[in-house]
């Protein structure tokens, strides 16, 4: 067996009990929550080098490295690993699968122990604060008092923002990438169409498709195809495909004629192997309702315990635009938080946060290097 330079650990932990249930922000409780998570690197003696990674909508706990028997690397391999910005030779990295997810953590397609059937649409409505509650439970389970940093892109960045507002004492710094504090009407509209495609599929079976033995494959694949278009830029699609035919020439019928059509079809089909329709519905809806600065006193705790924060956006990201990132930075600055904001020039759209863009990697790496130096100086 090949050695693992990341010192990867994959584990499941059950958090919360009947005596201490998870109470959801919008009502409802769970007495059993299983969380799948991975860690990379080694926690130092003073426990001051932990970096918590929050994943985006369709991510999972496998953020880095290559698991045995699998060809696909972690979804954030561009950032996490030896010598990379989140250097696993120096940082102890934690990445869980989200509450409501479908890659090992309890979600709406999980079996409800009280009924023996899947939760389905009976799963409690989720809020960004529920993600934070479970993240905090995992950090406590791991015996860590203060994280060196929390970091996430897109929905992951939203989690980081909510966590900083709710419990700033948990972290020494925060990194929010390609995120938003309040989705635009256009963003909400895209997600609404995706959810409709899923729920109108006959295989959805009122949300009980796990028990019925059906699956809304057509709706879920269409949702993914449309979402994928929004994650890239017009220029990136043109550079990759242009108007190239999929085969020798264009037939003129209603089949897959253009290369870009074939690519989207592939994206939709492969998505079915790794993601669950109910998780897509629940997690995307959390994003729609996220608006933390709308609450009176939202920054009160953060004002009392300012968390140095890096906010990063990408020039070609039209789904979570730089304007949305600037709004986060401005609100935090008004609360007295030390904020570094940077827009990175990149032509590939929202998915830029997953890619190897030199200026972006350098920005994140330098920020974390400095935070680690500060932590070392404080522990002396």
C-alpha cells in the first residue's frame, strides 16, 4: 500500500443524544446525528494549528488526497496537501460532510430510527445555524478549543460567516471565498428551477423514493446540468467548446449535436452516482434563506471578539459576484473586524475557488502562514 503523505483519517462519529439532542433553528430535533469527516496532517501539542474546512453545496468530507481504490482526488486538492496553501505538514485539517448531506452524514434520505423508514420530507427544515451547531459539536469531540482558521467557498463561505457571527471565540481567523451574505433574486431563481425539476420527476415519489425504490434521476441530472452552467463563465465555455460538433458534423435534429451538450449531459449523469436529490433540495434552500446581517445585533458577538477575516472573490464569477463578497467585507469592517478583501482575476467563473489559480493560492497561503506565526507567538 502506498504511503499517505497527508496522514488521512476518515471516520464517522455520532453526535447528540436523547439527553442532549440537536435542536434545529427552525424547529424540530434529532437525537442521533452521524457525521462523516476526514482529517489531514497532525494536531500539534498546543492544539493551535487546526484548520476547519466547510464544503460547498455538492461537496463532501473528502477534500484532499486520493482514497484507496478511487481515482478521483479530493475536491480541494488544489489547496490542501504538503507544500500547498493549506499545508498538511504544518496544519491539522478537518473536513466533515454537512448535516443534511448524503455522503455519510445524517440527511433526509437517512433512516429515521424511530420509524425504520427514510426521513424524506419529514426531515427538519435546515438553517445555516444548524450546520454551525454540528460543526461545533465535531470540534468539541476532537478536543479542540480554538481553531486556527475556518475556511470555505460558496456555501462553505456562508457557513464560515455564520460561525464567525455565532461563536467568534471558536476561531482565530476566517477565510470566506466566493460567497454571499444574501442571495440575489437571480440566484434564488436558478435554485427554484432546479428544485422544480427534481420534485416534478415522477421518480421523486413525494420525497419517499428511498422507501419506494424509485429515483428522480432525470430531474436531478437536469438540475445539475443547469447549475453547472452557472458555475462557469461564458468565456470558459467558449474556450473549451465553442460551437464544435460532438461528432463529425451537425445533424440538425434534436439530439446531442454540440460538444457542450455532450459535456453537460455527462455532468448530469455522473452527478447521479454521488449525490442525493433530497440533499440537493434541502441544502440549496438553506442558501436561499441565508441573510444573517438582516438580524438586529448580528455582529454584536463578533464586535466583542473580532476575528481577522480574509474575503476573496473572482472577477468572472457572475453567480456569486465580487459585489456580494464586498458586501460581506463592508459589513464586517463596520463591526470593527480586521478584514482583508481581494478580487482575483480569473476567467473561469464561480468554480475558480476549486482551481489552481496562482494569485489565489498565494493569497490563501500567505494569510494562513501569518495566522500560524501569530498563534506560535501567542503560545510562547
